[in-house]
């Protein structure tokens, strides 16, 4: 029996307990070639069905190695090092990849800090013509020459042994007019010899921290991303290349998710021929949903979406499914919860899906657990350096194609919805409601001490969830610091909870110094606070009164002009704000 690496994808993202399937199921666990202190995995397959795996491995206090291995039969090849540097930009939401071109040339990308811009980084591209044994020197993918953020790269095979790529490009965020600053989506091609093609902007205003997805149909490539309007509606848009020209962006479905924050949650794509499936997460109308829609015209139009999360919050990864019966497939998923020691891993589930003309994706039958109910069948394993995500940037931990390794008839879409598949999936969500006690929460301070909300009783607490890579977070820090300076004597405690990746303490300390943050910083690399308090993005803030009751919450940047916030803060402090 050939091994299908779907379970490997689950194991790689960091769960301590590995999911095993019932007897007779064709999925089996594969061992990981990654060593300890590893994370940020990426899986892809090529046209022959070969599976390629890349990951980051911490080799020193600030040095990381980008490793590579491929699956040969049922075993992994020798591990190769693509690059090893102390200036990688390491981020659980945006990490490296390896993709094979049509002629077998391997292309890899990573993020590298840019000199002259402390919080700027470039996308670096390298290639290998000898199955990963040696790699070319890294070259910058983009040509703007601007110290800004570049990342969230989607790569697909191009023509003549090359590849094409689309990414989030921060050149527009440095505009002299603040009202014009925005992230762009850009694209280019890379030849088999490393030569860069022309560079084009596909969209000039889109979400800052959400993954770009891409797939290639028989009519040309389709690129999907989370768009962003001037009034902060962040729905999913697609662009296509038709007869050599890119189309204008088109919204897949009008969710109308208005959010002044970054969900860190982009779409996922897969295709076969001219049939395309797209999956995405939305929190519109304060309801978390994972949706899937089909196109039979290479992405020119999509069916009405179907909700496939059964009420569970999470993120989507779209994969291939077996098509012995034309049009049928599998939708699999896991509840968005975080691992806690002593609890079982969450159980992915699957549903049969049929794509029908005019009807879109129809879920057939109830959700089916992939089974983790037999205790003797469970096995534990050493996790990677940090609990990862099934699609932390949802399309990346299990990229399109990973399920199509055997050369059998796999087409469109296993959809997995989960930010982390590492805790009980049947645990009821914690209620986080204004006017009610805030749920207990504990973390570790930047100085390494234990801390909890319970310890703050008697103080008014503004709990702010943030990350160093979050642009909206940077905007609000000066205001948060001014609040702390003005009202600490009256009992205000501002607490910044960083959800940066494990091992980012030095980066956080530098960031704290650069931005003059004098209020306490807690560390939560597993993002338990976001799961516990049901935050759908960053930044997110919670105002807690002296008795531990939630008085105000907000997803997005805290602003002095928000009268609902200033009123709630004044009431909690017992004195109106000036």
C-alpha cells in the first residue's frame, strides 16, 4: 500500500498526538525527517507524484536552516540544506516553500531581512537542478528596491521549466501620503535559468497578512487573495490571466466581512483542467464560517458557496480528492482549537462532496470522523519546535497537490479547516461577552515569569493581542503607551500579548525598545488567547474592569477617536477621559 502524506501534514504542524485511521483506510502515518527545534513545514507534489517537503530548523540562537527532503517510495531522502542564515525572517504565518517546475527543477523561497529596514524583508528565490543536492545563490524576487514587507508567496509551475509567483508586496505601504498606503499583490515569472520576467501589480489594495493562493488551469493561472476596500471590507477576490493579460479583480462572494484588522487567513485553491475549487474563512456578521465554491470555467465565475465547517471555527486548506466517481470528492476538517498537554489531538473529519452544474458544492451525508476513538491505536511523537497550524497561513501547511502523490486519479478538494489541530474538537466555545466575567487566561511574561488575568484583579486591564509583523498593531502602540502613561496611577494596566512564534524573544525585545513600549508584554506563541477569546485576527483588544468583567472588546486598531472605547475606559477607571 502506498502511503498518502495527508496524515504527515497533520503530524508536521505540531500536534503531540498523531491521528491514526481505522483498519482498511488507505491513509497511514509517515515519520517526519525533521529534527527537533523545527517548524514552518511546507508540502508540495510535482507532476510525477513526488512529494517535496521543506521546513525551518533552528540551529543557533538566531540562526535557522531551511531544510529539504523528498519522499522516495515510502521513505524520505537524505535531508539537504537549502540555506542557513542568521537573517531569516521567521514567522509562523509566512514561511518558506519548495516547488518543482515542469522539467523537475526545484525552486525554493524564503524571507530575508533587508538591510536598512529593521522590519522590512525580501523574498529570496533559489533553484536546484540536481534534486536538491546543491542550490543557487539566493536572489531577490521583486525589483522595487524598497525597504518594506514582501511575502506570502504562492508559486506554480510555468512554461519551459520555470515557475511563476504571486506575493504580497509592501512597496505601496511607504507612500508619502498616508491615505494612499496599502499592500499590493504582485506577480512575475522565473525562468529555468533564474532569469526574472516582467513584474506586474495585480491589485493595489489588499489585506496585509493573509496568504495568496494560486493554481494553474488549462486556460491559465488563477490567483486568489483577501482583498481590502477603503471601508475595510476584506472578502476574497480572484484574478486570472486570459490571452496573456491579467483580468481585473473579481470578488468570489460578497461576504461583506468588515474588519479593521488582519485575519491572517487567506484563501486556498486547487484545480483540474478548467474546474477550480476555492475555500476560505469569513467572520462576516460576527459568525465564523468556512466556505467552498466551484468554478467550471477556469475561475471566470463561481457557484454560490456552501458552508462546510458545521459551526466550527477555523481555516481552510483545499486539497485533491479521489475521483473514481466523477465529480465526487472528500472534504475533511478539524475544529480550530489549540493543543494543551494532557488532551487528545483534535479529530479531522471528512464529507463527500459533489460538484454539479449550477448547484455548486453539495455536501453529501454527515460529517465523518477520521477516528481517534480507540486509545490503543494512538501514538505520541515529539512535536516540532512550536505547535504549528493546519494552514497557519491556511494554504501553506498542506498546499494544493499534496494528496495526489500516487499518480492515481485525484482531483479537487480535500478541505481542512483548522488553525491548529491540537486539542479536543468537541470542547464548547468559551463565552466572551461584554458585561460578563472574562474567562481565565495565563501566559508567560517576556522576562520568563508566570502571569495571569486573575493576578490583575483590582486593576483596569486593557489586554491587547499583537505581533511584531502586524502592521495595524504598530499603528496603535503609541496610543496604547500614552494611555498607560496617563492612567497607570489610576489603576490602568495595559498588557500586550505577543503571538509571535516561539523563539522570537530577541525580536520582541528589540521591537519593544524601538516603539518605546513600557507596559508589560506577555508571550503566547501558541495563540491560546485568540482561541480562548475568539479573536478572528490581530490586533484584538479587551477592556476588563477591576472585578474581572469584560467592559469592551474590539477587533482592529484601538483609536482615540473611538468614543465607545473612551467611554468604557472612563467608566472603568471611575473618571471620564480628557
